[in-house]
C-alpha cells in the first residue's frame, strides 16, 4: 500500500506518490515541482501535524509518514481519519478554510479542513480545475489575506529563536544552553544560572540537581522572586508556568528581562528605550542610498538598513555600494554573518524571519538591534577614551620636550654666566698703554 501526498488549493488538487521516509525537504521539493513555485515562494509553506484537536508544526528533520505510523501506536482512541498532515503558508497568510494542503495515506478519503480563521479574510475565487492551480493564484491569495492564526505561530517561533538565542549567549559563559524552553527551564537550574550571569549576582542557595517537584518549585520561586526584586512586574507567572511549559508566558518573562537589561537603558537625544533605539538607527543610517528607517519592522526587510548600520561603524567589513535592494535574503545573510563573525553579536535571527514575512516580529527585531546598539555604542565609548588618552600622551610628550629644551638652554646660560664672572673678576690690567687699549677693546666687544 503506497503513500500519497495530496496538495489541495481551492477546488483544485494534485496527488502524487511519496516514499515512506519522505523528509520535509523532499516534500517541499515536490510542492515546488507540482505547483511550479520558486524556492523563495516555497519557503512560506509549512507542514502541520494534526491529531484530533491538537496541531503542531512538523520540524524540518522529521519524517511525516514515519510519524503517521507512530500515531497508530500512540493514539489508539483517535480515528486515523482525524490524524493528518496539512500544508499551510507560514508568513501570516493562509488559504481559505477549503484551500488547505494536506497529506494522507491512500486509504484516507480526504484531509481535514484547517481551523476557522478568527477574522475573515477577503478571498479571491479559487481555480475550478486542477490545472488552474498556479503560482500566480497562490501569490494573489497570500496578498489578499489578513492576520490569521499563522501569525501567532510565526511570531512565537521567531521570538523563541531570538529570545533564547539571547539567553544562550549569556549561558555559554557557563557552558550551558536552553534547547527546549518548555522543558529545560522546568527545574529552575538554567533559569537561576542565566540570572546570575545576566546580573553578575549570586542568587540564594538552590538545589542544583532537583529530582522531585517540590525541589523544582523551590528553585523556580528563588528565580521568580529575584526577578521581582529587580523591579519587574510578573503578572500570572508562578512555578507552574515553567513546570507546565507554557511557552507564551515564558517568552513574556524573557522579554521583560530583555527590556530591562538591553532596551530600557538605550538613550539617544533625550529619547529612551524603543524610541531612542529607533532614533539611533535613523541617525546612523541617514544618507545611505535606498535606506529609510521609519520603524523597527518593515524598514529592515531588504537588509540594507542592517548593512548600513554595520558599514557606518565598520566600513571595512561591508562594501555597501555593491548591495542591491532586490537581493533581500543575500543582504540579510551578509549582515548577520558579518555581525556574528566579526562583531561577536549573537545570531538571533535568520533572513527568513525578516524578509519572508508580512511584518517581522517587533520584539525580536528590538532584541537583535539592541545588541547592535550595545556593541557600537560601547565601541564608540572606547574610541573616545582612546582619543582622550592619545591627547594626554601627546601633551605629556610635548611638555617633556619643552622641559628638556629649557634645561639645556638654562645650563648653557649658567655656564656662560659663570665664565663671564670669572673673567670679570680678574684685576690684572697691565701697566702699558697697549694693555689698556686691549682691555678697552674687550669692553667695547662685551657691550656690543
């Protein structure tokens, strides 16, 4: 019995066979081929696993059909017809409820429709025939949709990457890392270590190897109380948030820490925090061709603003004049690579997080830009300090030269005075007229 993948958009659909161990990359290649999409367009698709009422994004390295076989073992009470895979657009634009793309086994009759959208979107009439399913229709459908549940999935995924990239940048000082926030923070050990590194403060004694829930709760209470002691208001955050792995609440807590330690201290011409960061970016990128920073989201999608920011401070790292606005992904990749390799700025975002979405997640963008601000602002302070030291050294050297010159001239004058006094103290004038004339000659020469 062979497996098939059925891609359905509107009333048109195409089906073709799949290998039993088909990967996400192979499935995307099939979508590109059958719908004649470009690789860039295909990046906006995501494959979702649905079991009953539960749905999640299938990771790139997972094998969908292998998962489907596992369902038969794990979900004995859930009918196989309720277990399916669905293709969706990832950039905040989903096809209408009838326009889902799904995979199923050949025994399944049809795929389950996507959950209803919270806000209805204007829909362009779907193609009536299979052959009418074209890339143009897919792209028009993307443009005509409004915010959907996919937006939440995208920003959650982006924030997860950015926020915990920031956390791990600090934790690497202790050779630690958060891989799965929903489970790795449950015992409080990583959270406490992170807070100690972030604040350079030792927290109260805690259980380093908690085994029972009570020990985990105690660790988490230590961390939560410490955060509150920093003046951060945590609403609805208790040990249960971390033990149960409530990702949205966890992300909210990390964002408050980011804002406290990275954003709130930013100051630019009397503006602070987010407004100060925006003004700083505008000032530093002013005058660059094709760069107009009006916000901390869409203005950065072509990558030129990131490159301009780096070029402003390190013109040796990027050849800005050779960049093209239409090469968005290439520009972003260049900026992120240079920032990571040459400036030690942690890579919190990938190009698709910025250019492949309708509107980049603002909090994730602020988190990354605040790292650039911290790096360049600190380097500016260092440069200023170096220039001041250079001026002090130059002044000291000039003073030493003047002092040496003064000593030499004063010594010469002293020797002359001593010699002259010695000559004038001689009282032997001679008794002849010639001797007197000689002395008069010497006197006249002295006066001249």
